[in-house]
C-alpha cells in the first residue's frame, strides 16, 4: 500500500529535478549569452582596428589636401567617411603637440581659432603603435598614428567606437533567449501544475484504495473474530447445557468444566489482545520500565505451550547472551515472545524444533527459529498487517485470529525497534525482533 508520504515525496522529487533542470538551463543560457556577447565584442574590436588602419591614411590625406584650402570639399569628404563607416561615432585629427585639428562630432575647427587641446597623453600621440582604451570588454576609443611614405609622424587619428550595431545584435539575442526562457518556464509551470493536481489525484485515489482495504480488513476482522468468538462460546454453551441437564453423568462434569475454562481463556486472550492493540494505537497504554528477567519470561512461555510442544514432539531450545535482564514493560515483552513462540509452535510440523535465542548487549535481539511450513516470499512484507493470516491456514487447519504479529509489531515500534522475517517454503521461518534500550 503506497502511503500519502511516498506519493508526496515522489512528486516533490520530480519538482526538485525539474527545478534543477530549469536552474541549469538558466545558467547555461547566461553562459551562452556571455559567450555570444564576448564574440560580438571581439568581432567588433577586429573590425574597428581594421577599419581605422584603412581610413586613417585617407582621412589625413584629405585633411592635408583640402582643409587649408578653405573649400567645402573637406567637409563633404569627411562627412562621407562618417557615413560609410558605422564602426565609429566620431573621429578626431590630433597633431603631435596634442592640438585637436578636426572633430567630426562638431563643426570644423578654423585655423584662426584658438587651439583646443586633446586629453591624450603625448606619449600616446608620439607612439608609432595603435593605442586602445577599453572599458570592461568594450573599446571606448582607439588612437592610430599616421606615418607617411617618408616616415614622418605628424598626426594621429582618434576614433570613438560606435557599439550601436553590436548592441542591436545583442538585443536580438536577448529577445530570442527571453522567448526560449519564457517557453521553458511555461512548460515548467505546466508540468508543476500537472504534478500538483496529479499528486492530489493520486492521493485521492490512494485514499479510496486505502478505504477499500480498511473495509476489507473490517470484513475479515468480523469473520475471523466472530469465528474465534463463536467457537469457544458454542463449546461453553454446549457444556453448560450438558452440566445443567439432571440426567448427565456426574463423573463427566469435571472434564466438561475444564473444557469450558479453556474456552473462556481463549475468549479472554482474544479480547485482551484487541484491547491491548487499540490502547497502543490510541496512546492510552502506559508502558512501565521494570527490570524484567528474560529467562523467566521465556520459561513461562515454554510452560504455557508445554502440552502443544509435547503433542507435536518438538524440540524446544533456549540460548542467551549478554545481560540477563531488560528494562521495559513485562507484559509487552511477554506478548512479543509469546506471539513469536506461539506462531513457531503452531506452524511447526511434528518432530520439528523451535529455537529461541536472546542477545542482550547494546540492544535486545530476540530470534525465534522454527522448522515449520514456511511463508510464501510474496507474503513476507504483509504478515505483520492487521489480522493477517497466511494462505495455508485452511490447508493445515491452523487456528488464530491473525492479531499476534500485528500486536508484536506495535510493541516493537514503541521501543523504536525493528522486526525482520526470513522464510523458505516447507523449511521453516526465522523471526528477529530488535528492541532499543530505554535511556
């Protein structure tokens, strides 16, 4: 039976996995976008350097040819250069002394006007190498020295880089990534919504299944308990009729009373187990903390089932290791051992054996071996269920209401312990109970 907790855990694990996938997708998208941005800026840098080397000579030649002549041709040519090359927002012609001779970003500078100084260092202007000023991974401006055919270096051209085209490319990629991310997010939300509603549907379905199981258990309980109640009651009723009959032989009355006492004991034991189980489930049962002699408990149980042991010619063996006492509830420990031993005797074949081994060191371990009919492998997980009985109860005519192992399991859980079952068909079973010591 799948629990609500397992369904919820499975859904949350799926949601967590999807969240990790989404997070990884975001990280990968950011990384890919960063790589694309870096590649675009690197491509821009290559384009800027290449264009500046091409245009610098043409700009200086045009300046020397037209500027001092005072014609409009200079402005026209410079305007064409700016229109043709979109890599630059503007460019400036600067002489070796740092004087700005021309700025395409403003109106033409007249030779009669006061010289405007550039902010460039003279070392940059006098260098024969291209100088690049960067801000992060973007170029702010580039300074290209002009060396004429005779090796003279009289001017430098400063270009202010235009990133409009690069930014437009990045904006397009942003839109693409946003659309992809939006699509992924929409898919994730759809999956999350499906999982939430699917989880609720599964839980509702599981609740319905559990209710059916509970109803089946109730029906089985009514059949089993009514049978176990009816049988001893019928025996008691029959013997009472016999005893009250004046014509009944007096010498047989004593034996009938014994049989009635056995029936009453069975009824009392059944009612006691049901009351004990329900009190544990409701939390009303108060477990005591007494020093219990383990050997005495086992001996009491052996004496209790001595007649059955002899009737089946069973060998009953007991072995112990560690401390002789265990701090716990005498009644609860007795129930655990009683139920395990009773099952071992009940399901053992004639001439077999029942071994009880108690190890009381860091924890109490009780192991009961039998050489009985065994348990089917597919039923091992369910034998501790409420009123569960093996499939061989009819074949071998075993009596019992199927409450013993369930009650044992409740007690084991109270002591934060464990119960393990191993079995092989027609070769016997081994029940191991581990109880934690109380601090």
